[in-house]
C-alpha cells in the first residue's frame, strides 16, 4: 500500500472559482446546486474542435493491404445480411466526432444516451451494438422569465446554438426558438455520475441557475444501478429586486437517434402520476423488428411548482401544433393548458413526421429567494434482442416488470429517490476526493473514466433467456428500493451436464493427446451435442439467491464485440472494485465457455484461411456480437485459439477475483476451467523448457505487432498464471495440480530471464530489443493479487524506470502517456502501427504497476500524460470518449473504448481490498507442501472432490431461442 504524500507539491489547477463567481457559488450552495470542489470543467462557449483520426503510413498500408481488402469484403457481406461487422474501419459517420462529450445518462445496461457539455443529447445506444452519434436538437431545456408585470421578459434555449441547421429564416421548427445563450457566463462541471451546468446571469442577469444531472450509478447496488433514468435538478436564485415568474421547459422528440423519428407509427400521451409526478409518455415503434421503447419525460409538481404539458408538437406545419407555436405559447403564458392532461394518445405518426412533447414547470421566485424544480427522463426498453440470438429481459425488469409503461414508475421513483442517490454517491466518492495526498486531476478523472460502464454499449439482463413472450406483469412488479424483490416466474426446461476437469492437453487441431476422455466429460459432450457444426445452445449461469443477471459491455463503440477478454484484463479492476458480483458473473461466463466447442467454420481475415469458431480449452476472445454467450468469437482477424495471452489472463483474473472476494464457492466452481486453461497452453511449449513461445504472428492483444519465440509480454503472463494457478490450487486443496504448476514455474522462470533479460529490462521477444511498455503485465497482476514477486525487486524497478525514462519521458517530455514500443536508442519503435501508438489503458496499468512497486512520482507523471492529452484544455478533446490509442501527434484510434477503465487499477494499488491486506505474507512457490490451508475440511470435501467439481454449475441448454 502506498503511503506518504503523492505529488504533494502539485497545486490545485481546476478551482471552481476560476469558472464561476464566488458569490454565485455561495448562493447556489443551499441544496447542492453549487458544483463540487473537484470536477472536470468547461465553459459552454468553448470550441468543440473536430477530432483527428489516425492514419497508417505508406509501408503499413502496403503490409495490411490484403487484410484491408478482406475486411472490406467481409463488412459488405455482413451488411447484405442486415448486420454490422464487428470491426469496420471503412464507413465514416455523418456526424464527425468532436470535443463535445459530457456525462452520459442513466444506469448500466438498459440503453444509454450521452449528453454533451453544451447540453445536446446524443450518442444514442438503445439498440444493442448500435450507436447513433448525431444529437437530436429538439431535445432541450429552455427557460422563460417574466418580471415587472410582464414588462421585462427573457426567453432562451439553455444551450448555445452552435449547430448546423439552426436559425433558418421562416422555419416553423426549432430554428424559430430563441437560441440566445452565448455560453460566455455558463459553465459545465463533471464528476461522474453527476454533472452541473451553471448559468451565471444568462439569460437573465438577476437569475442564477444551476442544473444538476444525477444518474443512479451506485457501487454495490445491483438494483438502482440498472435503472434507465436520470434526474435534472434546477436550482434558481433570484438576486433581483422584483419577483420573477420562471418557467422551465423540457422538450423531447419521439426518437432513439439518427432518423428513427421518421420511421412512423410513434404515439405520445400525457399522464398524471402519483405524488405530483406528471409528464408525457412517448411510445417509439422501432424498426427492423427491434423491441419498442417508451420514454417518459416528467416534472415534480409541488406547492410552489405547477406542471403542464403539451403532449404533441411537430417540427413542420403538418398535422400538429408546430414547434414555433409551442414556443410562442410559452413566451406568452409560461405554461400550457391544464386540460392537456385529459388528451388521449395521439394518432400514430406518419413517416414524414417528427413528433415531440413538452413538459413545463412554472414557479414564482421572490426577490433574494430560491426555488428548486426537478425533471426526470426514463426510457423503458424491457427486452433486448440480438440479431441472431435470443430476446432477453433487461435487469431492471426484475423490479419494474416488462411493460414499456413502467417508464412512469421509473421517473416517479427517480424524482423521489434522487436525494438518496446523491447521499450514496457522496459516501462513495468523498474518501477519495478528500484525500489531499492525491493529485487533483487524478481524483476527478478516476470517476469520469467510469462513463464507459454506461456509454460503452452495456447490456445487463435478468439472467434468464425467455423462450416465449411473457405475460405483462408490470403492475405486480413495481417495488420500492427497500421492498421485497421479485423472483422470476419463468420455468426453464433444464438440460444439465457436468464437465470434469482433466489433466489432458488439447492440441491446435482439437485432438486430445493424453489421456483418453473421461466418462463424465463424455456425458457432458453428449449433452452439448458433439457435432461438427455449432450446436444452438444458450449456456445459463448457475442460479442462486444472489443472481445479479448477466452483463455485457463492448470493447468499444467502433469494435463491436461483447466483453473482449484481452481488454477486460485491464478494465476489470473497475468492476471488481465497484460491482464485484458483476465481475464474478463475467468470469463465470468465460469459465463456462472454456470446455465448450464450436466447430462451425470461420474465415480468418489476416490470411484468408479457414478455422473453427471456438476450440475446446481455449478462452474465447469475446462473448460474440449477434448472439452473445452462444456464438462466441465475433473477432475473426486471427485464430485466437492460438493466442498466447488469453488463457493466462483468464487464470490471473480468476485468481485475483477469488483472492479479493474470498468466495470459495466461486473458486471451486471455476477451478476446472482454470486447470483446462493451463493444460491447453502446454502445446505452445515447443522445446519442453516450461515456457510458451509465440508463433511469428501477432498472437496476443497487440494484434498487428508480430511476436517471435519467447516474448516479454506473453512469457511474463504465463509465469504469473502458473504462480496464480498454484496458489489457487493450494487454497482449494488440489495439491497435485499445485505441484504441477510449481514445477513448470521453477523450470520456466530461469529460461525466461536467460533469454530476455538484458541487464536493464526484458527484450520484446527473442529477436527484438524493443522496450515494451506492457512487458510486466504479468507482474502487475501478481502484485495486485498479493502473490510473491515473479522477479527480483531490483529487476522490476529497473524495468519500470527504463520504461519511464524512454517510453514516457522521451515522448513530448512525458506529456502523452507511454508509447507501446521504444527502441534502445531512444526513438519510437515504428515497426508497426501499434508499436508506435500510445495506449491509454496500458499507460494506466503501467502506472498501477509503478504504484505497486513504490514508484509513486513516476506513476502519476506517467498517467498524467493521458489526462493532459485526453482531458485537459490543452489536449485534443477526448473527454468522455477516451480512445484505445493515439499517436504521438495526438490522432486517435477507436473512441469510447473499454481499456482506459484501467485507471481503477491505480486506485486498487493505492487502496487494495481488506482481504488482500490481511493475506499472509507467504511465498506460495516455496511452501506448497506445508501450507496451513492444506486442510480439506474447509472446502467441503477432499482435494479430489474439489478438483472434480464442475465449473458449469447447473448449465441450461435451450434450443428454442
């Protein structure tokens, strides 16, 4: 654990007083309206520059030409089937990415909407795997102020009108609205999952306004954090001498992004709910047979606040009240007719119409008085459908039912519970924010990088896979947060099987070479259907009283694959720290997949050869795209069954999670998969020296960077995996497997050092002396898991110092992060695209490794480069869309990417869990035979029984999706 001051000399560089007048901050502080001391900040008139994407060099283009042609052909083939290719570098978005992102809305896994720092709602990800980036400009907050008996009026949309298509003369749509906000005196403050927008005298010089955006992202709360809803709390302070009538307006289009509002068949209807909650439901009929979506926009009516609605208005002069007419009503009256609540549902929209709804909340604010007005938005899309697979119920339906009308209950509960949400958020964040030893930029960047768990295309199901349409059970489902939770009434048909751990090895041709398959596993294969073609199976998790459902998140919005495992290796610290049950659920999914085989043919784009989709014994690269959990490995550039990092990463993650949670049942359940993962790797030890070798192609997460023979990255991962497997075997009483891993480790370690150690660091591989930033990826996990060091501390610190001096400090003075590869002469390794890139998540994991080895100043200097490039005002504008990589000139590759969640590995290093701290300081490799944990009585049976326990639990096989 790190002690002492870290960068204590760093001065505060983002004080709120530099962005908001001190007097205004004091005035807004009465109900949480003032922004926090530590936050990411921007002025609303800041320029949102277009982001620059990377480009390949001429030689790289020549080398990748054939791959590019195959990628293009594959993308076209998938498009002809109405599907999206998981990796497609060729299409260009109509809405070019810009430096305009902000904190996204809602909880995890129920579809997400992002909101830019200037107020636009965009990056719609309601349909899994689909991201509509363009903003829907009709979705706005606006304000109307009347003073002095109506002689002094102000009206404006509460967002700068810096968007194409606005301010058209004679337009009856949103261009007719008053876009008067300059943003000069308005500022945005982000501390995920909350954000504050402060309007300091805009548009009325005598009215101070704060809008506080709050989403239910509550660590360790597996109910609230699944809810698709958000709250906007407006704090109003009247500093004028006159009483002011203030009307706040929320407008919303019946759309899920893109041109979906033109698909037709959409309807709106008003509602009056309980406890003064009132608003409009917008029923959206999705295209392509996707499940419908219903939005609820609402405000809370109180003794001082009156809520009225306009259920329908249009953006043209056909069929509906126009947007201009709606605006004129608000300017004149500050509210709509109360009778509008008696309106019935509108007629379904035509394909040419864009229908919208409006909710107004009006109040009087006395001179020197204050008032609070609260809005909420919810989006109810209870079913999630994958293009080639099953339809699942989302996690939140366990508490709110499967009716789209549950959106009313969602906004009701959000409006009533948001203060409790904030209390829980502050309890979680304050210990870090108030730690004066930590750099300021780190404190808020740590929380803001969590945006990805909402905006990273996450899907969170209830853990079931329905095979029939369920009866609407919304009315009997809705419970308060402290009420009794619903148990699903679904009765699945179970086809159970047990797959035993064996010590056999499976070669690349999927031939078992020793010993013959056991009767127990044969029975399991019979249940699976051991046929050449893929069996249509949906493998279900073990059902228990703490079932938290199943969780998916994308590698990135441009690399559309669920739970990409080599990247999850870096990102998983965030889930383990904040939602450990989700992390264990993901590990169970991968453990379940280890002994599964899918022999359906897949064309590999790297060389045009054919392979099988999933080899038995190999960890899948990902859980799939169009049919997750069933059709795995959407990635098809290389044959990932030959990758050398996936299996070791699985072993390391499982051991870390096992050690951190102390969950013996989890360890026992996944143990057979751990053994199979280790055994599978033996085929890659070509010379029987205990060490795996790479095969002369990019057979690891750096999938363009070729590796030959023994490599620092994969070799270090392998050594760490052997030690972790031995330690886990010891904990579970499998002494034979522990001894086996110990022997391999003791044999492989001196070979690794002899072949790669050059006196100051480990060479990239057997043929290259490049300094790889990620060469200690295995030691990182070893230290993070409380295991003994893989190498002498002097070698580890020497390597880290070399990386710091070369990969970090020789690139723009250390202000960009760590470049992946650096030549010994101090020039960037340009042997391929990835060697010359700076990977954000790898930089964070490198910094975490430095922290674990007492190099605090180097760690924060290294990580600060990511902040400078990605988040600071002098950077390139990657906030809330942190990419996988950028080049030394700041050009990005793959925005909104999973790996930067590795910043939470730094926090793990700073504050390891109590179970890690209390672990005995014991060298597992030297004392396997004398461990006090050798007693089998603590593990519900003998070592033999533990080792034979299935990693599948009660696996359910459904053929009818």
